[in-house]
């Protein structure tokens, strides 16, 4: 019988912020895709006050992987423990914990520990897993510090909003419209150019140029996870200057027993960069102005896409 060894890693960072603020950001896994660079999408399977089970999609060694994790939240001891239920090769098992140690002067030492075993325990495989942890963990700690050290409450920087449109056609047809982003330059008035690749089934790499009402041109690139016909999640890889992070989710819900009442929903989660507000919006503008601006700008593009998706679904139904 082949045996595997447990390997351990530890990454730390001292952050100029209170431990409870940092704990709160780590404990709210729903904001991770907008907060942490490697995270793409989170879908809760079970959730209570002190425990949760979720599926997480994240980039690992340049590819999108997914796994189901269980976490235990301990706000009293400022500790979050996690364990993957089913890991993806080359990982055989993975677990760990987040710790937040209060330091003098309002600082906190954040400790992120991992313990893992590899599928074949070869030096090459172990080195590959360690390389991924040594890349992703410091990125996550840096993002955590960048957000917590801004001097603003996270709830003022993080914004989540949802828009919904009812469909007269089938939700599956609206899904098909959004999934075929390679056709958006011909289908959407604000999209000028699209490059779409599918490096793996259900995973898309989307780059597009959009044009605003004043004629300004913007290039965006996103990774998308598609699960037909229910949802499409996306993570903006290089957010605009006003944002530290941006993720979103399209959901497509059929009506009762396939009848009328189908719904298309767009959800955005962003982390606003307070240091960029004045440069982007002008002197004297604050986070409240930025929240309003982001809500209107992102909501406007989503509303346009949803309107055209609804028209497409209605024509297909007819």
C-alpha cells in the first residue's frame, strides 16, 4: 500500500490594522473573488453561523481548479480552519488555518498555514504544490493587507449589488446569449472587440473592448466559469483604476415547471480603492461618490446586456 506524507507550509504578514477587521475579511468567503487575485467564484452548499461548506474556483499554476471545502469560524479566538473535502490532483488532501495575532501599535500578524499530501508524493509533485502555495498565499496576504490598511471600514469599500430582469422566453436561451460572448461585438452596442478562448471545458478567457457613451474605449479581461444552463461567474483579471477587485455572477432561473416567470439576474461585487477616488472622480469626491459611480456604470452595462439577452430569448421562444 502506497503511503503519502503530510507537508506543511506557513506564510505570514504583519498588517497595520486590527485583528478583528482582518478576521472579518477572511471569514466572509463571498467577497473573496473580488478581494483575492487567485479566487474566481464561491458557491455555498451549506452555511451556519460557525460552519460552512462551499465550492471554490481559483487559479492554481495558471489553470482554474475547483474543490469543495469545509470551514469552521471561531470569532472569539480569531481563527478560521479549513479542510478540502475532495481535492484535485496533484493534491490528495489539503487543510489549514488562518490566525490573527494582535501586535502592539494596532498591528496584526496574519498567519496562513497549509498542510497537504500529494497524490504520488514524488519530489516533483510536492514541489509543484509548494510552488502554488508560495505564489497564491503571499498574494492573498498582500491583498488582505492592502484592503485593511486603507484606513476605511471594509463595509464602505466593498459593494455588492444585483439587477434582475424577467424573461418572456426561456432562461436557457438567455444563458446561451451570455455564454456566447464571442458574438457580443455583433450583438451588443457597447462592445467593439472580443477575443474568447476556452482553455478547459466550462472555463473561458474573455478579452473585450467596450465603448462608453462619451466614446472612451476600455479593454477588459476576465476569466469565466460556465455551468449550463444555470449560471456564469466571472472575475476581472485587471480591474479599472477605481477598483481593487471586481467579480460577478449571471444566474438564469426558469419559471415554475418551465412556464412563464423565467428570470435573469446579474450580481456584481467590487472592492473600491479609496486612494484612487480623487484621481478618477475628481478632488473632493469620497467613497460614497465612488459607490454611486460604480453602481451606475457597472449596472448600466449589465442592464444593456440583460435587455439584449431577454430579446434574444423572446425571439428564440417565438
